[in-house]
C-alpha cells in the first residue's frame, strides 16, 4: 500500500468518529427534547389534574356551602311563613272577634230596630204612598221629603212625613204598620211668614225638659192661639207647627239626610220665598222672616207627654207581641 492510500484511510477513519459523534449528539438532543416534552406534558397534566381536583374541591365546597345556605334560607323562610301564618291566624281571630262583637247589637241599636220605618222596604213604600197624595194642580212638584217628629203644644212627639212642594208644605201622619196615610195637613207656602229655629225652652215652673234643636213654622202672624186651645191637648187650630229630628236620625247616612232639620229649614225658606214672589197674598207682607231663638213650649207638668215620649207612643214601633 502506498503512502497516499494510507493517508486516505486515515482521513476516512478520522471522519467516521466525527460522524458518529454528530449522530450521537443529534440523538441526545432529540432524546433531550423528547424528555423535556414528556416532562412538560407530565407537568401540564399534573397541573391540570391538580387544577381539576382543586376545581372539583371548589365545586364541592361551593355546592356544600350553597346547599347549606339554601337549607338555612329554607329554614328561615319556613320560620317566616310560620310567623306569618301565626300572625294571620291571630289577625283572623281578632277579625272574627271584631265581627262577632259587631254582630251583637248594642242596646241603642236594638231600640232603633223596633221602629217599623227601619224595616227593609218600608220607607220606600211610604214615600210612594205620600207622593201619590200630591195634587200637582194645587201643590206642584215635590222638592223634598223628610222624616220628622212633630212636637205639639203639650210636648208630645208624633211621627211625621213632611213634603215640600212648589206651593205647599204637606205634613202626613203615616201608619208604617198598615202602610196607609191617616191624615194630611196642607199649609200654603205663600202664607208662611216666619221660621224660628233653636233649642227648646219651657216656663220657669215647668217640670219638663227637652234636648236637641227644633224648627217652628208660622203661617198667620196676626192670629194667636186661644186660651182654650192652649189647655186642650187635642187642639189642632194652632197657627204654627213644630218639628225636631226623628229618633232614627243616626241609624244610617240615608236617615241622617231624611231627618236633617237644618236642611229642611233652608229648603223650606227657599221654597216659601219663591212662592211669595210669584203668588203674593194681599194685605200680607211678602217674604219669610228667619229667627234664631228658643222655641217656647207652654207645658208645665206634662205627665201625659212624659209617659208618651218615654214609651214612644207617637211612633210606629214593635211593642212586645203587639204592634202599635
């Protein structure tokens, strides 16, 4: 072998270890990269597992806490409902007790129920009956109807239906038991010359008393009642008539309006003034004088009126098993 061939072989031998070293290094780098990737993947999976476990624990804790809070909320809601139910039960008990207390009539309500005018439909039928008695040619149309109590010169109370029309004042004695009008007193409004209103008064030596306010209507100022008429309990020739509120005025709003003495006085004055302007009476001063003064009743002992007014004998009432 020549020297040139040996040199070439040496070069070849020297080149193989270098190639091997490069291959070995390449494989080592590949293994290192694969190992790094494996380790990174493992770490990522471990982190994900830990994260998942942490999330699972968080979810479990959150669910446990949520469940516990929901349980507490339900317990509180249940307690609130129990309290609300108890409160409603107490309210219903109180309401029932109040209704039961209201359903028991008071002594005053029981006394009012004895008046036949308070029976359902009675007042409406009475109004229809008295309106049928109005003569349109003489009286004209009806302006108002009142339920009043007439007080006579001996202090006796009498139940009356009073109508104000265009030309007349109608005072009706109506039987609320038999639904019949027993008597009608007609007063022409153009003859009414004075209306007085105020508290009732009696002579100094009188044993009688009366509360409330009354209205007295005069229609003949020049004529005074005679001595005989004053001492006759059944006399009806007085030139005036006196009214006061009916005992059932506080039964309801409807009866409060029907028994309003002030409203009656105002409408009577207005109607009388209009008639005086249209139909004046010759020889009489036109116009109506309104006086705020005490209404004098000249009665002293009044035993009959005392017994009659205490027992309401002038009213249609239920009296035990007998109706008046």
